[in-house]
């Protein structure tokens, strides 16, 4: 793999990886700036809307000091489009061999999604050891991730899906967890209203909470 950035650098950029759904391109930069003001400088923009690729480009151009990536990438074609738009990393909800093999030849790191030991082993066979555990809560949450990671200590995860301040502690205390993905700091009504101060406040609270949990664990 000849990636320009390694997955460990993506995981290390922030204790939180916000999952951003951008409906209008003009929302992208103010939203990213609000997250940045709250202490988060890595952004996953999901390819769930028509505005996603334009949002990635806008953030990459306006905030070169941050890391913007693409999420919900399903195919090699989407991987290429995301990288062309300016994505520094790519995240997928699953791990098809076709996508993993394609991304291994690309310039941006892919963080594939897994939810079973077999999927983890398949990703590992293809050279991937930095993975997304998704959807986390419906697949057993922190307890399931702890059990699956025990025989695979070389793997590091970004759990995503149903995580919020009420269940964050269980994930943050796992040694296999490098960063946590979520969207609770991005309320849809705050984004619609352009209430960027609320996004910043929730982001800062989340980063502070994770910092305290990591200090307790360390």
C-alpha cells in the first residue's frame, strides 16, 4: 500500500470522528469550523447526499490544516470520486474484497467496516488492521467489541453507530479503540438553523469527556 496518509494518523487526529451528513454544500465549511472550534479536526462526510462530494472539496480547500474524509463509500468508483474531491481518507460500512483490493492501490487510506470476527480476519488478510466497528450498538456494543478484539490484539477500531454520551464510556475504556465515531454533536435541528455555537459546545463537551476517560484509563 502506498497511501499518502496512514490510518493511524487519521485515528490519532482526534478522539472523536464526527459523522457528517451535509444536505447543502454551503453548510459544509461553517459546520467544519464549528467542530474545529470544539477541538475536533478530523471530519467524515458521508456520501449519503448529493452535496457530499462538493462538501468534501469545500472543507479541504478552506481548512487544509484539518483532515476531511469520505464515509459510506461502497464501491471503487465512489472511492475514486471521493479522493478526486479532496478526501484524505475513506471509510466504508463494510469490507468487500473488490473495494479493499482497489483501495490498496489508491492514494488514500481505507478504513473498512466490520461487525464479525470473520470480517475482521478477511480485512486483515488483505492488509487492513485499522477498522470501523459498525453498527456498534446493534452488534453488541462495547462488550462485543472487547470479546472480538481479544484474539486480535493487532487491530485498532473506530466504533460507530448508536454511540452517544450515555454509552461512550464503555468504548473509550477499551484498549482496542483508537477513536470513536458519532453524530450526537451534530444535531439536525442545529445544522438546519445554522446554530454553529451549539455544535461547538457539544463538540467541546464530548472531547473533554473523552479526555477525562482516557486519563482515568491511563
